[in-house]
């Protein structure tokens, strides 16, 4: 009887301690480093049960952490749940065939910029629960194109265009011998509704140290990768200035300046004569009481008029 009683007590103790022992025995591990995915491709967010085991009546819940938890995917052994979250329809997948090896990772398909964030992996059964987190970073790259815009003053205008980058890319123009171009560069970066970046850069290259192979390089710092396009500019594509044409324009400019100076001097002389005539007329009117002075002024005015005639 005493032996039977001791067996009952031990059995009850084992049942009470089972959840604690399971919690201490198993752990859930996410990725210690951010996972980087590329827009438009698939990515796997790791979550591993250690040591590997398939627990009975297991439930798996993936959520994205934000201001609130956003359900990404639910799974339960009883078959009542194996569904993606509302905003993740047809884009999520678990690996039930690998649960016995402890793999409860999530596959996220057709990655979008908005998918970036921290994801919460939660696994439980009636006696045990554990959780882990994994950070997802999203990146995107795109082709780069160079367009020749034509002559710009004494140089050639070029445009570099690329659309579909994330995060915001870095752009640089490189001339021959790998030397960065820094003259007359204007770069504009915009972001579309899907948060992807487009970049357009204009540069004017001149004959001399800039001619030869010109490259436009766009770099994604998160992926540490770059895309580029190159064009070769030979010396004969640059605008040429004719010496005869230059001499003609210099001479033409000098003639214009001389003509302007002559016109100005003539106008000034005529204006002074007109002012002198007006002054004498006013003096004649003011001194009408002196016939002799008036007669002298009249004679002088006549002489002045004869001079202009």
C-alpha cells in the first residue's frame, strides 16, 4: 500500500513538472543577423526548434511586429489552420514536412519593400511555448542606362537613368583612368508609390581629360552591389570652333561698339545744341525790353540756324 502511494505521488510530481522540463529542454532560435531579401524574389525567415523534435498538437504563428501584431501565417496540427494573413494571401508558406527536424521557418514570396521589418515566430503546444524574432531588410537593384543629349556649349551632355532601387542608391560618374567626374553634374532622386527609388543624373563632358570611356555607376549600399553603364566619346564628337568664324564675330562686335559710340556722340552733340538754342530763346523773351540786346540775340539765333541749315 505504501509503495502504491509513493508511485502515485511520483507520477503526480512528474506530470506537474513536465511543462517546466519541456520549457527548459526546448528553445526557439531565429536569425542572429538581419535577413536581406530582394524585391520580387522569395526569402526564407529562419526559425529553428532546438533540439529538433515534432511536438504533438503543435501550433505555429508568424506575425509582423509594428504598432500592433500583424498576422502573417497560422498553422495548427489539427488541420483547422494553415492560412496566410489577410495582407499576405498566396505569399506565405511553411514546411510541415520538416517540422520533425525542428524547422518552423517561413517562406515569404514575391517580396515587397513594405515587407521590411521585424517578424515574430511563436510555437506552442498544450504544455509548452517559445518565441523568437528575425529582422527582414529589403533591397532592390535595377539596370542603368546612359543617353546622349547632344551638344552643350563646348561639351557633350549625357544623362544616366535607372528606376527600381531600394534603399536610396548612390550614383557617380567616372571618366578614363577611373577618375570621378565632378563638373556640371545635376542628380535628381524620386520615390514612387511602392517606395522604390528612381535616379536621373546629367553631366556635361568636355574634350580633353574627360573624353574616352565615361561610366555611370549606381550602387546599393545594403547589398554592397552596383550596376553600371558606359559610353565611349572620341575627340571628333566634340564641338569645333572655327578661327575664321571667331574672328568674324570679334570684328562684328567691334563694329557694333564703334557704331554705338558714334551714335551716342552725335546724339549728345545735337542735344547740347538744342539746349543752347532753347536757352537763347528764353533769354530773348526775358529781355524783350532791350531792343538792342534782342536784336543781337536775334542775329545770333539766325546765324545758329544758318549753321544747322
